[in-house]
C-alpha cells in the first residue's frame, strides 16, 4: 500500500463518491485517511491505495491529480528525486507569492546538490493546473505541498487526468448539442459509479451518444438506444469519429428504441449495467415554484416508472443502474428532490444519491446509484 493525495475536481462530494466506486471497480483498496474540502479544484483527499491506482487513474472523471506522498515535514523535500525543471503546487492553505517563492528556493537548493535546477513559475497560480503539467510532463516535476492541520505533507504529481482528451471529446466530435448532452467528464464519473469492468452496458436515452462514447473508449460492450431516429444517427456519427480518432476496433450497438420496449428491441441480450441521463422535460425558462416543480416531476415520473419496468425485463439480477433524475432549483432558493418509493416496488434498491450542478441552474442532477435486486 502506498500513500497518495488525490486533488479533487469542482464537485468534491461527487469526486469522493466516485473515488470509492473507482476503487471497488478496479480493486485498488483505497482507504480515505483525510478529506479537506475547499473551493473549486482545491479540495483533496489523503488516501492509502495499491500502486495500481497509478495505472488506472487516467480513467477517473472527477479528480485532477494523483500525488505520491514522500514524507511529512518540509525536510522531506530532501527525499524528492532530482529534476532539472520543477514547479510547486500548494494545497490546504493560502500562500502568497513570497512564500511560494521561498518553497521554490528551498527545493532548488536541494536539487542543486545534484545539478542545476530551475523553478518554473507560471503566471498567478500556486497550484499547477493539469494542462500546464501535461505540456511539460514528465520533464517538469510538480512538487506538491499539502497542509493538513498543523502538518505539511510533501509529494509529487505522478498522474493527471487529461483535460485535453476530455475537451476533444466534448467539442471536436461532429455532433455537439450542449443543451441535451452531458459533459464527457460526467459520463466518465457515471461509468465509474456503475463499477462495471466488463459486460454489456446500455444507455437507453443515448441522445448524441456521450455515454456510449465513453463506454466504447473504455472497451466495454456498449449499447445505445433512443426513441428519435435523428439522435441515433447523431450518435453514429460521433461514434464513427471516436473510433477513427482513438483507433478503436469495437463497434457499439446503436438503434432506435422506445425505452418502454427494451425487451422487444433486445429479445436475446441481457445487460450488466444501465448508465443514463434520461429525458428531463422541456427546458425551463425560469425557476419554478414548489407546486410547479412537483407537477413537472410527477409527469416525468410516469415515463421513469415505465422505463424501470422495462429495465427489469432486460437486466441481470444484481446489476447497477446509474440514473440521473432531475431535481429542481426553486424560485424560493430551495432545491426540490423527489423520493421514489415505487423503485423498491419494482425490485430496485437505491444505494446512494449525489447531486451535480450549481444551484443557479434550474435543473440540478440528482444522480442515483441503484441496484436491481429482484
Ligand atoms: C437528455 S437526452 C440524453 C442526452 C445524452 N445523455 C447525451 O449526453 O447526449 C434525452 C434523450 O432521451 C430521448 N427520449 C425521450 N423519450 C424517450 C423514450 N421514451 N425512449 C427513448 N428515448 C427517449 C430523447 O430523444 C433525447 O435524445
């Protein structure tokens, strides 16, 4: 077991839930020792994990950096391996430019005992973003100082998630429809929440195919269906592009199907997981009142109820469903999240829920991780 720090993304609660699911998915034995939640991209977790986490880290969606910890106390910078070019990232405490430079000079002194070293100082940032690290990786070492209570932990970044790849998936694919698409980073998170490593995975509201693309990229047997022929055509275009760009042989199954008729569309296939963001109603022009939100949610639940009835027809027992239910930001500042006791009646058990999306949005994602137990 090794000690690491994981730098969490914008939504630390979701990142932590993902990290735990990711650990189960790839059997990484992650134990969270400390959590520190700060503003956007500044939160981190100190963990213990198998070294394999370095191999799989590229597949995590909600975290930014994996930092291998070297020691406790500033003196442990002596144990860092020499690097000609390095930078310094500080987490867990506000630093000013002077202090940050001082850390840099200390490290430089240590490295200089071996050979010359240069402190790379990008503009106005005391925590190196992954974009900059990737540009210089692995030549530029990102030395990381993490302040936890009254101790400081020293480490170095060993892996980052690739924002260029995620951006490419988002904007370079032929069919981009931001209003109905989920961000590729979130698709990646949802695949981890499903804990699926092999088998057949379905997105029955596939739209332009973001989730199917992620499943295909990860080498899973992906299936995508949508009620609209146009969307299936869009998803096909995106998949063709993905296969070419990322040199993937495997082709997912894409077809037109009403979610209520899955058994008819797949008479012989059984699925190991369903990962989906369904139709969430017409876009809202304003934040609804509680009464309006309840009315909209009730209307949508009719479709969701039928969808889950249909899921039961095609899922293997014990499989996981990652499903985004809509929650509504109300005009009075509250968020309306619905409970759905009918899920249990249909043989599904909600394992946990986690929210995604800022409160200023009218619709917030209420992500459910559900097990099919009957
Ligand atoms: C929110 S979008 C999914 C977006 C997708 N996650 C993406 O990122 O591209 C919902 C999709 O559900 C489809 N849909 C609506 N009702 C459906 C039904 N009864 N069966 C299957 N698909 C349906 C719509 O055509 C739409 O493409």
